[in-house]
C-alpha cells in the first residue's frame, strides 16, 4: 500500500486514530467507533485508497487475555484496482457493545454483521435487519464469547410445543438431562 | 378374523427373515462420512449383496435410516420428522462417531449423539468408518432383526402384547 494513501487517511482522521501497526506489509489502523462510517466511506471513495471490497468483518473477544476494552471489531478491506489491503480495528467496551453499521458503505457487510451479532452479541447500529443468521431465534446468549460455557446445550428438539410427543416423553424427558453423559468424560472445564 | 401374526412364531420368523434381506434405505447424509457411504453402493463393496441397496429419498417408502454425519441442534427436529414418517418396523443406524456420540464436537451447535433424538439400533464407530465396518454393522442389524431385538420391533411386539392382554 502506498505510503501517501496511508498518510492521507491518517492525517484526515488523526483524532480518531488510536494506534497503528504493520507487519509484513499489512497495515492496521485501530480507530474509534464514532467515526467508523466516515472512515469507511473515505477509504472507499478516495481515489488513492479505493477499497471497494469488504473482505471480512469479524469480532475478537480478548476476555482470556484480560485486555480492556474486551471486544474488537475487525474489518478487512481490499482494493481490486490498487491491489492493496487494509485492516481496521474498532475496540468495544464490555456490557452492551455497539458499533455503527457499515452496510451503507459496503453492502456485503449485511450478513457478516448478522453473523458477528449472532456469535458475539455486538449490536450494529443502523443495520437494516439485525437478526441471528446461523443459530435459531430461541438460542440464548452468544456462543463465541469466551465466557459461554462450552458444554452448554440448547436443544431445539426439546422445545415446549414438542413435549406431547410420546417417544420423547418416554425416552428423553424421563431420562437423564441432555448432555449429562458428557460430564466426567469430556468436561474440559474442570 | 384373519391370521394373528403376533401369535405365530414361525410366521414371525419368516417375516423377520424377509425384512432383513429387503431393507429400503433412507440416507440422511450431512457430512464427510458420506464419502465412505458412496463406495458402499458401488461394485467393490456392493451393499446389494445384503439386500439393502434400494436407496429411496422419501421416508414413507423406507425402513432403514442411515444417519451419516454430524447432526446439529438445528437439524434435530428435521431428523425426528423423517424418522416419524418412516414405515414401521423401522431401523436406525448411526454411521460414524459424529452421529453416534457427537464425535470430536463438543460445542453449542452439535447434538451429542443422535440417540438423543431417535432410538438407534446399531452404532458404527469410525471417523469415517471403513466400508467393511459398515457391512459388519449391517450384518449385525440383520441378526438383530432376525431375533426381533430392534427398538421398533420390540415396541411393536410390546404393543401387540398389550392389545392381547387388554382383549
């Protein structure tokens, strides 16, 4: 990536920039969440940057590292004309993490943001349809958070309206609780 | 009045013999185990030697459910619905460790063994199992059917016994 282009975005949003680093040629900018959409629009529309593809949008949970703020939204950008890449990171506080949605900038963000919401519970403000995308609506919690219990099961099959099923009453509801046979053999949390 | 099938032991044995060599298969293939399931139908391993080569893709015409691969919590009601639609007596084979116990998955998404959803007659371990293991499992299932030991047969004979006691 050309130095001039990188300097341009750093100069324009110098107050929003928290830190930056680069390794083996992949530049990373850690930015504040308030101006994320403006930074995204600039990096898409600027002739030197021209990041027309949002390759990936994901979240990292730094609970085990004990880092504050706990969450970090990561955006991977790619320019098909300039053939360069940029990584944007947005730190988010624990509690109710919220970040402005970049759907208006790159439309491919819709499903990625839904997945990030589904797995980490990060709310993307301004997203047109922020629902779970992989898990079912009855699911409680966000499984890729590091404090989600690994052995916890939320069976869809045992949902209340199916409990009239004769076989289920005989074999499942009267038997040991689902997942009990894992205890002792596979319980890696011990 | 008709023939009361459950009373005639010889007729029951004849029926079991016929059933074990004419199983219609409903494959429920979700994962990589399907790659080992495919050669099973080919000329080298040729499952038709054991009378269960007739693969149907409608559960109402089948009596052997092959659950091949990982079953997620989201799929569990679908699998149960397919099982419910099959013709009785019906037999279930858990193919591979994922179907048998969840395998190496222990997470929010995967059912730890399909026996949480449907009654399983034969578990075939392996990741994935060799076709020889599957043939061994089929032969064991045939022995179980001949002896009337599968879940479905026991339930049916239990129902018949209850009916006789009530009548």
